[in-house]
């Protein structure tokens, strides 16, 4: 289809019009975001775009939308937005087909549109891939994750821990995404890059579907965009895969701009886009990497088991039915470094923000959920032992803790072994 200058049939023209409108509704704001000083415009456009699905949901579906995408890409709003874009694409396709019914083909526009979609998909492959290469999207399991039981975990939490437990596999996944994205930028490797990205995104989409990860809609759309890019060169793919004709699989598609000056300008713009995207995603990921891995660990970093828990001179027995006694104290690094997490005897976590004075040996803990839940403590530490004394809810408390030996954690300490005489499945 890309190499043909022949007349298109009605189905080809209608399909192209629909796909162009539907994909463009998803893509356009992304390209505007690459233009400097457009943040105000993007905010305004986003507000206008969001108002339409909200209105449609209220007037036609009887749904009140109050939650907008923020971390989850599978909100009610997102599904209504897809419906609205789909209907708009149908309406636009009908109008376009009536107005432009005498058109023989859209060969040149198709080649431009393929580039338009390819760069969009490639940019997101760089974004997601680099975040994996920097070991950020799936980072090493935190103490919270390591000491959470399977029964407490969500499917998404299990998936995140599974990926983060292996830095090598996470980085491998990232390189696959980045390589696929880079191949999409170039005319001669675009079809192969689209096949790589489709395979990668099919795996991502199935993982999102299987583990209830709320990026199902977005990953699906990236996958079908990659498929669209590849199928435009379906004859060459069939020759390679079905008919085993590997000759000329590298694209020899005619350049979009035959004029030399326009071709040079397009090449400069292409490499400017690639450079800007690569720099933006690399620098932002490096900044997050420094915050995650370069910051020093907190003063009391570690996991502590409670040995004695005394309230008003009464020693509290370690009963699973007790709601007061601590079972573990967790002090992590990175994002979690501003919190102390107490796991009670029932294993429920309680999160506390804290202020620590390592000189005066004082500690103030304030519950995230209840600002009146405050502990004013002093502490002493001797090797692996730590003791707290102070006030909690008008009661005097004394807590003796012992630091957990982190080398006992199999998941992070098993390592890689070329030789396994027996399976080590725990």
C-alpha cells in the first residue's frame, strides 16, 4: 500500500479517514507539548477536551464523572473518552467521505501520517524504556513490599515486585522498548521497528490485563498503532514470514519529500525531535534515579522486630489479637524515607511521618491518618538493638527492638546461579 500509486478502493479510503481522525484525537496534544511555552495552551485544551466526555457521560449515559486520570489510565472518564473519540471519528469520516468522495487515493498523506504515528509511538517507547533501564518504573522491592504477604498484595503489586526483583530483566525489557522506538524513527527500519514494538506492547498489554494494571487502554492503543504502522507494509512482511523471501525487507519506501531542500529540512527536524525526546526522557529519569538511589539512607534505616512492648509498666504479650503492640518497625529509603511504618500484630501497616534529631536522640512520629496520633520519644541504639521511651496517647511506653538481618531475605539475596543441582523454588 505504501509503494502503490494506484487508485484506492472505497474501503481503503473510508478506513484511512476513520483511522487518521481517531488516532489524531489521541495524539495531537502530545505533539503540542513538545513546543516550548505551550503549557498554558495544553492546560486550556485539556480542560476543553475533558469537558466533552463529562458532558456525554452525564447527558447520554447517566454517569457522573468526578475522577479524572491521575495514575490510572482506566478510569470511567478514559472509557467514555474512547467512546467519544470513536463516535467523533465516525462522524468526521462520514463528512470527509462526502466532501472528498472523488479523491483517488491518499498516498502522500498516508506516508506523512505513518511518520506522525511512528514518532508518537517511538517517543513513548523511549519514555517507558528509559524508565526501566534506569530501574525506576520497576525499582528494587521496598521493605513494604518485601514484608507484605501474598494475601495482602494486589495483582498489580505482585507484578511490580516480580519485575523489580530482577534488575537485569527489567533493563532487558527497557532496552527492547528503546530499540523498537529508535527503529521507528527511520524510514528503512520502520516496519521492523513496528513489529518489535507490537511484540513488546502485546506482552505489556497482556500483563496489564492479567494483573489488573490500570494502563490497559493506553497500552492497547500503543499496540494497535504499532500494528497499523507494520501492516501498511504487509506485503513485505508476508514475503519474509510466509514466503520466506528475505530480500529487500529493509524498507525502500519513497521519501515523503522529493524536493532536496524540503528533505534536508525534514531530516534536521527529525533529528531535533529525536535529540529533544532522548534528552528530555534521559535527564528526567536520571534526576529521579539520583533521588531514588543516590540519596543517603535514613539514620535509622532498616527493619526492626519488636522484642518487648511496655505500656504504663505493663508488658504487652505478642498476641495476634492485640491492636496496640508493634510487630515490626520499617524505615526505608528513597520515596519512603520520610515515613516510619509500624506493622501491628495483625500485620496491618500504620504510616507515620517523623522528625528525628540524631544529636539529641529524640523522635516525633505523627500518624498520616490522624494528626492527633503522636508519639514523642527518645531513642538509644547499640549495634542491632534499639530502644524507644516516651509518650503515646497520654501513656508511657517503652519499646525494645532488634534489627532484622536483611541478608535473610531470599528474594533479594538468592542471586544468579549458573549451576542448580536442584530447583530452588520457595
